[in-house]
C-alpha cells in the first residue's frame, strides 16, 4: 500500500549543498518520512561516486529527524512505488527549473499516476546555489563556506586536486 | 501544535473549475486533511458572493475524502496557523504563476516561518483553465462543459444574465 | 466549408502600430486572404471607438494585397467559423505574451477544434512596441514617429487633447 | 516562385512522437502541402540514422493528406527556398522553446527574408513529450505507449538493446 | 553636456522598501551621483502623496553618500536629459520584471538614444519584496519590520487606518 | 582602492559579434574605462585560441575610446578585484540569459561583495545574435555580414575550413 506520509527526494547531489539540506529540513516538516534518493547518474559523470555522495548526505542530514538516505537506479517513479511513497519531492529555484520539472512531472504522472509530485522552495539566500556552479568555482580554489558544509568543501578540493 | 498532516488550499474560486477540483483530489492523496479556504477578496469584486463560492465548492468536492471547505479573511499564514496546518498548498500552471507564487511564498515565510508552501500541478489538460477566462467566455454564452461542472455553468449563466 | 487559405488576425488595435502593420504584411504572404478583425473591447475602455480603429487600420493596410478589415464582437472562434477561416493569426513578442496566448489558444481549441491558431513574429525592431506604452508616451507629447504612422500620431494627440 | 501554400516542418525526429504527428496533422489543415524535413544532425549523434528516421515518419504520417517526408542537410532557409516553400513551421511547447525558436527565426529571417516562420501548438496532453526524455525513459524499459506509436517503441527498444 | 557619472533611479516608491534602499546603496558605489526620481504616478493612485514619498526617501537614504531625491513628472528620458544624467538605473528581480523593463528600455532608447539603461540586482533576501504586496499585507495589520524601515511601517499603518 | 569608474566586461568572445561590439560602445559611455576580459574557457573548447580572440577584439574595438582588451583566467571577481574595477558588466538578451546571469551574479556577490554587477542591453536588432549560432551557420557557408565584422567572417570561414 502507498503511504501518503512518505516522500522521496531524488537527485544527484554531486555534492550536497546548503540548498539541498535546507530543502530536506523543510520536507521533513511536511512528510513523516523523507527518503533522499541518490541517483547513479552514469551519463553526467559525477565528480563523486554514488557511495561517496550517499555518505556525504548521511553526514549532512544527521540530526534531521525521519530522514533516510538511499541510492537508487532506474526511473524515480518505479523507485517511489517500490518504497510505497505517496509523493516525489522536488526543489524549485528558477523559471528554467520550473519548465524542466514540469515536463518531468507530467511524464512521471503518465508512467505512474499514483505518485504525486510536490514542489518546495529552498531558503531565498540559497536559491542561486547549484552543484554545477560550485564545482566550477571550487576548481579555482575559491572559498565555498557560504555554499556547502566544511567537510564537503574539503572532500571537493581533495577530489579536484587528485582527480 | 502544528499538524503536518493538514494542508490549507487557499483561493478565490470564482467559480470553482475542473482544474481546482483535480488539484484538491491530488492534495487529498498527499495530506490527511485538506482545508479549501475560500477568501473574501473584496478588492477583485468576485462575481459570486463568498457564501455562494463556498456552497459551490462543497458540491464540487462531495465524495473526495478528508476535504473541508471554509471561508476566511485576512492573511493566509494567519489562517493556516489558526488551523494548525503544516502546509499551504498552491497550484502551479505557468511561468507567470510561478513567479507570483514565489513572491507570495517568500513573503509568507517571513511572516510565519513555521508554515511550508508546497506546490502541486493540475492535470495537463486542465492547466490552461482560469476562472477569469471562463467568466469572459461565459459572457458570450459559450458552452463551458469542458471547464466547469454543469451546476457551476448554470449558476454562472444565471448570474451573468441577472447581475 | 472551412477555407484553409483564409486567416483571421484579431485584436483591439487601439491604435494600430508599425508592429501590427508588419505582422499583417507577413500574414498576407502566408495566407491567401487575411481578415483583420477589430474587437469591440468594451471592458478595456479603448481610446478610440471601434469604427475609428477600423478606419485607421483601413488606411494603414492600404496597398497590402488580400487584406480585409472588419469589426467583430463575441468570441474569436465563433467569428472565425462564421468567416470560414482555417486559422487565427496571433503575434508573439515576449514570454509573457506567449503564456497568455497559449492559454487563449488552448481555450479556443476546446471551444472550436476546427480552427488552428498560428503564431507569427513581428520585425525585431518593432517587437517592443505596444499600443499601451504608446498611449502612455503620447500623453507626455513625445514624438511617436518610430512607433506609429503619422496619421495615427495626429489622431492620437488630438484624442488625448480633446478626450 | 515561392508558393505560399507550401510549408516546411524541419526537425531531427529522433524518434517521431505523438506530439510531432499531432503537429503535422494540424499543419496539414493550414497549408496545402507540408514537407516534413528530417535533418542529418551529425552533431547531436541521433540514435537512429537519418534514413531510418525518415522511414518511421513515412509510416507515422500515412493517411494524413498532402504530407511529404524528405531528408535535408544544410540551413533550413536554403532548403525552404529550394523547395519554394513560403513558410517554415515550428512547434511551440514551453517558454524555453520559445526563446530558442525566436533566436533561430530571427537569424533565419536575416539569412532569407522571403520565408516566414509560423509557430503552431501541439495538443495540450502531448505538450510535455520530448524525444530526449523518451529515449531516457526507454533505456529503463518503461512502457512508451502514451508517447510514441507502437512500431516506434519496438524500434527504439531494439536499438537501445543492440546499440 | 551629459555626465556619465550621474545616474537617475526612477520609481513610484509607494512606499520605499529595504529592496529600494539596498539598490540605491549599490548604485551609489557605481555612480558618482545618484538621483532618486520619484514619479507622480497619477494613474496608479498611490497611497502616499508624491511629497510624502519624497520625504520618506530622504529619511531612508540619509547617510548614503552622493544620493539626491527629487520629484519628477513626464517621461524619464526627458528628465534624465534635463539632469544631464548618462544612465537610467533600474532594479531587476524577476523574469516578469525583466520583460517589462526591456520593453521600457527599448522604448526609452528610441525616444533618447543618448541615455543608457543599466540594470542592477538587489540583495537576494530582498528580491521578493514589492511595494504592492507590502500594502496588501499592511492592510491586515501584519508586522512589516522585515520589509520596510520602522518609520515607513508607522506611516503606512497610520495612512491605512485614516485613509 | 576600488575605482568606480572602471568596469570589466568578461566573456569568451568566440568570436566577437556586432552584439558584443555594440555593448562595449554603450558601456564606454557609462564607465570611464572598460576592460574587455577574454576568458580562457578551456572547458567549452572554443574555435579560436585565446590570443586570437583577443586580437580580433582589439581590431573590433579600435576607435572606441577608453576600452582595453585583456586575457584572464580564474574567477571573474578575482580578476575584477585585481584590476580595481567597481563593476562587472554583462549583456542581457533573453529570459534564459537573465536567469543564468542572476545565478552567476549572486554567486559572485558572495565571493566578493565589493564588486557590483551591472546589466546592459544590446541594440534590439542584434539581440538574437549568439556566437554559438554564428558558428553553426558559418559551417554551412552562409553569409555572416549581418552578424560579425568582415575580418571575423573571413577568419571564421578559414578556421572552419582548416580546423
């Protein structure tokens, strides 16, 4: 049975940012249980391996009640169904997000009409942060303490130096 | 105490459309209880009185479980707090909706940081329906059966003839 | 019978601008016959009466082959059907146009699935011209020769002085 | 001589979707002859070869009167000129489409001022379908019967399995 | 002679918000002299008289170096020319702002090609604040201390009570 | 010390277009000194080497007073700081530009709150020109004289033939 109190928050999280963490906190206030679902994303070639992205998220959400972190592969709707989640949670920041998200949500609805998509908004001062931009900035050795937790900054700088 | 299982869906509903009804159904699958909150809206001069808009909504949501309809005045965040609702529910259809909704949601968040705003999407084939457009079309005597329930169409035609 | 070679270009044209004229020229190259349909628009309180807007359009399109100007009232789709037109022609300038136009077009399609809506683009250097802005500027006595034909500028200044 | 009754509908069609087919039907009601022009698109590395994309389109438009399918290479405006077409037909779905299409249309107009670009809208319930998304979903073995004809789904699954 | 070091920041400022004040501060760092130009705006029926809006602005910008506040009527480009300003300064917050501002800027450029329009961005956490929304909220007696200076809040509440 | 009269206009300029040149002219009227900063952009694999892009820009801005051209690597904010520039200048053309630019500007502001970002608009008839589109068109041997200076067209055609 589908459980309306469970929401799945899917993403690549390469790496997790203050924006993601804020959204997870907010989602945990609306849902009884939030599963942060870390995708494989073999196409986009993430900087961090899936296992590493999961372990950084586990560290980042420590202390937020009722949040679980898991890896997944395949379609989000299939994963949500398997987890008996009633909703897929997505963050909205910009108009271009919005259109892509709409397209995805309408496609997911066709694939599985039983799962609703709910959109939530991150804190305004985090709304411009993107994992992509952070990786770009990090490659120049800039200070990232406004964008990601310290342990993520360290891991990212290490990765860019070694990788 | 705030109850995360209760969501408030505020609007003018002048009149209720198939788009609104679809969104209420979807919200009722995500929340344990959905309160449809019908605003006074003295500024916009609605075609129907608040009491009439409430009574049309009651008729329209008959059979959707766990949905209540109420009138309210004042700020939505105050009403949501008074009702101990954990979330305000808003429908998203277009980019221009999106920006206005963001502005409202960020303002509401400042006024009451305890209430989250969640956005949901109506069925694609209802996404272009707006109460405003329907009233415009109705004034030319067009058939509205694709946009609103029959009893709403009758009430609207009567109102535009008499009013 | 519907005639695919006939297109209706509806609007308020209060007053006609270089942008409108350019679009009519372009439409006349795609359709065998273009009917410029001047709406009553009693709600928006136009500066010029419908008959005057028609007469300015007649003057403005003189010399463009296969263009007719007519007044209409009621729904555009009904008018297009009555005129046996296969298409409604609309100009697109901006993203906000786009969304409103989409909403209108999808509504029209529900009301009459036999009439297609085609969108065309005005010349880039006319794309920012709007009748609304022109009236605002005219009220300050500014030179409008980049925006409207001379005879329109004269009529507008006269109207704003007298009206 | 340019023939205003002939329209060119260019694209990659990798693969053809219900959205494309719906647009071709609509275009065939506005133009006397519609040439579906299948681009080479060597850059984007399509899943299907141009010849295969043409053959799927031929199958898909069977029964729509006055539609031809052809391959082309080079600039669309040059192809349209060579075919004596009066208009290039493009589908509009979203705001981001809109901006890209505008940029392309204005560029094409500079390259050949004799060819108009007309935009048309697909059926609302097809508006979110994109060839890109379909290929992504297909790679997970999902059911595509809401998005593409059966014979396309079979060919796509075969291609993704073998390719 | 036009002075490139002087910028005009026009608006209605009904009333001045933290967003406006932040933008004025930023502009004062880019220009040698910033003239805040308070429009009459007889059409929109502002809550505060022009003289009052000027006096609140004077209070609000006290301490920001090189800022002047003045009332104006007529076209902004004419006012900028009369003040020998090299640039008109406008704040950008949202996509819908952006389109309206573009339309205005291109129109102004036609009216006076000598004055450039430069756009600046307010602080992210002020970006959603609008005078319109603030007046709406104020009418319900909400706390405005996150949006406007205290003396503005007092004046606004007084005005809404008395007016 | 930061100098408010100096602005940095960063970009890839691969190659410089009439749109860029128009923007530089406009910026030179607002700032006392404009530094056109040509990025390395090793990621996007430009058609022209950085040194070549610089030399084409030098040719293109000959005669515009107070304009310098330089190469840079690293973060724009760091470069602006090093040059003691008070502002980063960016061109705005479309809504999608706008969102990306906002995200960049807000990120830059976090990295260095002392540098303001000002946005300016190119001439309307150049607003649709993009270096990306020009390279695409050039590969088909089309005439580019509406988009880039002659010497750029020659160099581009040579590069595409040889490279």
